[in-house]
């Protein structure tokens, strides 16, 4: 698609632009700072050139509550190593509850688990339960810096747990209960948690899954644990011997006490996998997450206290953190737990209608499913309150844009793309700009994003590596157990020293929009949840029948993604139906149902470098049909003859 090949799918009305929070911010800059911009592009260019003044304006515009002010805005303008707002002390949970004082009866959250009744929690109820849980944690010796981990579905207890943890300065991390023991322990064991909050089960597609045995395995596998809290999804939270009962911990009230912590005090640890070793334990700070979320939710998503914010997610995806962030702008958040089509197709759309959601988001794969399944949102729900529809996880196809525009009418179609690594988006939506099919509207404020070629030259309207050239407050503080910073350096800064390389292929269009062309590395990205290939290999190659294996995640622009598993059978064995079934069962149990391969293919050999490394990225490029991928450096391989098989697979795929 050329930049001028289509008319906009959507253009904001003059009334919507005037009422938008982005327009309000621009008017504030003119009145308070004497800064006037002709349009969004001018505003963005200022935000990435005068970054200290821009982020100072965010602090002042959102009136960030703090007990001690900052000495400077940015101590060092470099990556890695930038230090934001040194001297400031604050608490993210305190910022959340400043909205509670307005009207404690106002709704803070709605929740629903498949065919259960809708649950509502007021701001007053939320604050009371958070206060009680925080007090119970303190009484049991949880102090600032301790890690609190959760094995919970997307339910109110997870939100309460996170806010209680944040309010005392402890560090939060969560996994979804559909993850198996191995995947969870690979994450939690690294950070040595003091307290585990766990559900005894979860429900999906009408089926209840008992996870009590897994919780027992987690307790046994985490020797650092001092306490376990059981959340009984069936209503009984006393099923685990020696565990604290959730209902007991939230029964008593108290006076809120928000621990004042430095701007860069750790808030949460989220996990995003590379291609080797354990998942990366990424640490974000209170202040960075706070100021970035205020910017993204208020200005780009145009959310405020009158909005209801829904995103389909699990607690193991950064979009859960993003959803909970809606509380920071005073919005009501809407939690959906379970299969989006249970008990009937369109259940998630019905939930959006029932809660009067004004901003509804999901992974692009969900909207692709709706198209294939023939779901008509307006036929199953009253969506009259809807103003914005977000998408992420993988690129939304042009057909997806058009389907949303045709079905939903005057709604901002707002795909975003960023990552777990920064807990936000680099590119995405803006309520002031038109929407074109297949194209995100803009680079976000404060994000100095560009596309670079292999030699570091900037590209215009051509596909290159997504690179960020200026620091952002929500970039990781560090990786847990990475004392010398080597792993973080290798993850983001080795390719272009001093610049953040994110691992996406991107094209910036002539009008300032952005098109993501998939991952440029080998991380497996399934519905927005990333998993390292090493995690697959630990499971697959534990089978005596498997001699070697290769996992490749293929993301295509405008086509369904494919996760391929190539298996080299051990001598005398074959990849038959029984082995295939057992491999799939093991991956489902150890990792998650999301990470099951679309195809398992018997292969004669796995391409390797002279040093023995699996050539994941070259094979991925070959199968994607990228330019130059067919002329690999066979002199750098230990088994160049192995490529013939993968070239034949690539030719077959491209022919179809």
C-alpha cells in the first residue's frame, strides 16, 4: 500500500478533537509554557528534542503527587544509565487513590468470569481492601524491596494484590494460572519471592482447572517463600495446608499508608524472553511506570474519569499492567477472565456492552478470529458508549482495520506497538489524527523512534530496525540478577551502541504513520505473550525420542502468524502421531496453551554455526522470504547441507 493509495478510514470530528485530552495538553502548553504547535507532528518533534522540558511538563500537567521534589529531571542523557527525577519520592498507589477522594461510591472496576454474574467494586471498596491487605503484609514482615508474586487469573484479587504491594514498596510479579510449573518457576525462582498469592484454579471455555497441585509444586520450588496466600476461585480459600486465607487478610480495615519511595524504586518485575537462557526479569520503577502511563492513557488513548477501559489480557502479559494503569487516570477498568466466546460467540463484546466500555482492546489475533467466525459485534451488544478500539500483540491487518471501521462506525481504531520491555507503546494512536488502513497513526510523545538499516542509516518509508535514540523514563531500571548489566546491554544496545534496538521491523510512512512488519529477532510472540526458544528446547529435547529441534515464530503482515517446530528424531525413532501428541501435551503443561506449535515438522538436521549455535534467525528470515535470506554464509556453518531442507520448505510456503 502506498501512502496515498486510500482515503482515511476515520477522521476525528472537530468536537472530538476539541474535547480530547491531547488538545487540552497542547492548550495548557500554550498558556503555561508559551509553547504553541501547529499540529501533532510539531509537538512530537519538540517532545523528543527537548526531552527534559517535555517530561517536566508531564510531571506538572498531571500534578504528580510526591513527598519530596526532584533535584533535576534527567541526570545523564544516555542509554543505558539514564536517571530520571533523582531526589523525588512518591508512590504509584497513592497516585491511583487520589481519585477515590472525589466519590468513594463511584465504580473503580467491573469484572466477570465467563458466565458468572457481573461484579462491581467501588473506589471505596477497592481502597479498603488494598489497605487491609497492605497492613496484613506489613504485619507478616513484608518490607520495601521484598518480592510478592501472584499466580492468578484476571480477577479483582490480582488488582488488589498489586496495589497493596505497591503501597508498601514491595515488588510485584505475576503469571497466569494457565502456565505450567516449569514456566512459572523459570520466572519466579530468579527473583526469590517472599510471598505468593495463588489461585486454587481457573475456568476457561466452561471447564474448571484445579491448580492446587501446581501451587504445591510452586511452594516446594520456591525456598525463599515465607508466606502463601490462597485465593479460592470456588469460594473456598482454605484448601491448602499452612496457607493464609485471602478472605481473612482483607477483612480488617485501616488507614492507608503509602510508602514514599525514590522515583526509580522497583515497582514490578515482568518477563520477556530472549533466545538463550532463562526469561529476562525486567525491572521497572514506580516513577517511570507512573509518568509514562499517565501520558499514554490520558493523551494517546484519551482516557479520563468518565471512561471505562477494557482490554482482553491475562496477568502474564504486560497488557494486564497496562489495563490496571487505567486507574491512574481515574478510569473504571473492566476485567474479563476466560474464553472470549464462552458461553456463546461474542461474549467479550457483550461484556463490553454490559460495562458500557468506551475503550475496548485485544490482541490482533482476537479481531482476526471475529472476522473468521462471522461475529457481528453490533448484533450481540449495545456498543453505543464505544469511542476507541485498541489492538496489539501482532500487526493488525488492513482487513482488520476495515472490518472494525465497517462494524463499529465512528470509533478511533487504535493499534499500538511497544513491548513488555518498556511497559508502553512506541507507536500507536492519537485522537487528533486520521486513521489509514494498516497504519498506526504516529510515534508517541517522548519516543524518539526511527527505522535504521544494518549500517545505522535512517530509513524513510522503508523497512528497517525499530530503534529509539533518546532515553524514556519507563525503560528498564535493570534486569534482576544482572549485576554488571551485560544481559541488558546485549538485549537492547549491542547492535547500535547507545541506541535502543527493540527487535521489530518497522516502516515509517511519509505522513508520519508506522507499519510493523513483525519481529526481527527469534523471540516467540504468541498473542502478545513472549517466550524464549530456550524454554521450548528444555521441554522438547527432554524427550529421548528427540535428537534436536528448532522453533521459529513467523509473523506476517496481513496474514496469520505461524509457530513452527522442527524436530530431528533420535536414531531409530520417528515423528509419529503418538510423539507429536506427547510433545504438544508437554508444551501445554510446561509453558501454556498459547505456545503450542501450529505445525510440528520432522527435519533431517538443524542448521548450526561453526560454534554450534542454532541458526534460528537466518532460518526465520529464509521462511519469511526476506530479501537476501537465500544467500546465507555457508562457510560459517558446521552443516551447510542442512539448508536444502529449509529452502524447500520456504519455497513451498511462498508458493502458497
